[in-house]
């Protein structure tokens, strides 16, 4: 209970509600794996990969151990390494830039658009020169579909084409969303996603996948995820990783994928309710025409230094919030020595001071949401 009401606290993401809905289906799926005992790359992994490909329209899907590994495997398969510049937004989760550094390349930070929170194609174009001046070879770009909203994939593709950049879409938060009528998973040369439990399509542990239409690239990924194997795992033809999606997680994800379209629709309804209740008091997210978000987060903007006060007032009413992300990557201790593109990343800095994410999941009922909306309105007015 909280200090202002007698109502119970509201979960930020309700994984347990989904677990109750799926009930026996998950128990049975896990039990089937426990019977055949093929815990690594068992039949459920192939089945789930085929289901994912059908869901988003990608030709090939290679699952792996996490979203971070999915991004890294894509860079490894393309041979990105020392001397290469990998462009990524500063306003994102650390993994986006981390993988560039892990393969020995240099992340170059690019700004985002204030309206969408996603990579700004103009800032990307300006950063190409910065990289060249530093003696780096512009090699890859990682647009991020932040908070579930697809990035400006046409804008990024146009810049990437002129500069010969390899495009890896970081759809860790956006898988399930669509861009101009096509689901994410089919943009750029490869797409990476995460099945971390809090993601729109999450498992009960870590997991990830890479999507591509390129057969040769997909075959390289298959080798990389098993120590760079060749004709078998004791034939090592390249340096790789141990990065497989557990069979149990694949079995769980197949059950979750069945209800995913229904959950996406429920998230959409929740986002509409928030927009209706809040658009006159705070900055609410806007979805550009022709795009759909999967609403990994519902992130409002509270300018004028009032964000932290609002978060504290909501906490006192049992309404949890989160700040994604309080420090943009170009200011993080681990990343601040990496270059920022010409023109700077001022929007990223501003957003870090203004954003606040509200509870969002497919099981957010209207009554709970009314309580959140009322609390925000009260706090903003006080
Ligand atoms: C934008 C973004 N990229 C990459 C990742 C990494 O995914 P994982 O946690 O599965 O490694 C995440 C998730 O946390 C993310 O939000």
C-alpha cells in the first residue's frame, strides 16, 4: 500500500499476468523438452525460427543467446573490426554501442529526432565526415527502434547507400512493430532482436535473434553461434561464440508468439488511452503516419526540470516510473572517449533530462490506467 491511497502498487511491466493467461500451455511446452532432453539446439529452436520468419517476413532467422549477441554476431558476420566506424544513436541502451566496441570498431555517436527519439538521418550524414576526418572507415550503422517505434528506415537507408554502410537494425525493443506496412525484421541488411523478459516478445531468461534475407550471411551466423564451426563443431573455420537460444526458451517463445498479435493490439489500446488522458498536460509520444509502434515503453516528456518531481509524486501514489535513459551514451564513463558526429547530440542530452516512462504492458486494464492518468494530471497541476 502507499502513503496517499489504500490501493496496491501498480506493476511497471506485468510478466505474471501473461504467465497466468498462458498457464498450462507453457508448462506443457517446457515438459516436452524435459522429455526429449535436447537442451541445446533441440527441435523447438528450428520450429521457433521458422515461426519468427513467417511472422515478420524475413527469409532467414538465426536465434542466439541474447539481443546483445544478436547485434554482435551481425557485426562479426560482416567482418566489422578495428579501424571501422559504427554509427549509433547516443540516446539508446548501452548494448547498441557496446557491440561495436566489442568487435574492436569505434562507435560514433549520432543524434536522435526529438519527436520520435530515433536516429536522425541528417545527423548520421554529418557524422560520416567526422569519422573520415578521424581516419576511420565508415562501415556500419545501427538504427534503433527505440521504445517500440520503428526508426526512419528510408532515411537511414538513403544515407547508408551513398556511404556503403552495412545497416543492422536494433529491434530489441521494436520487434512486432511495422514500418510502411512491413514488420520489422526486414529492414537493413540484418535485424537483431532481444527476448529479454521485459521485451514485448520476451522469454523466461535471455535470448535473441538475427533476421536477414541473405543466405550466405545467415550461414555465417549459424557458424558463428557455435564457435565458428565448419562441417561440424570440431571443424573451426572462424572465431565465434557459444551463443544459442536454449531449447526450453524456444519452446516458451513459440507459445508466446501465438498470443503476440493480440498483445500488440492490447498495447496499442493502452497507448491510445494514455494519449487521450494525457496529451493536454505532458508531451506524449507520436507515431508518424504509416508506422506502428509495439509500445515497449510509453515515454512522456516533461520539460522545464519538472520530471524528477513528477516521478516522485507518482511513486508516492504507488505508480512506478522509469527513466530510459538518464545518461546518453556519449556521457557514460565507458563511452565518453568515443567520437560524437559533427553537429553534436544536443537532442539526446535534452531527452535524457525530460523523459519518463509510465507502466506499459498488454495486461494494463482501463481502471488501473485511469488511476495512473489521474495521478499524472494531479501531480502536473500541483
Ligand atoms: C535497444 C536495445 N538494444 C540491445 C539490447 C540488448 O538485449 P539483451 O538484453 O537481450 O542482450 C536491449 C535490451 O536490453 C535494448 O533495449
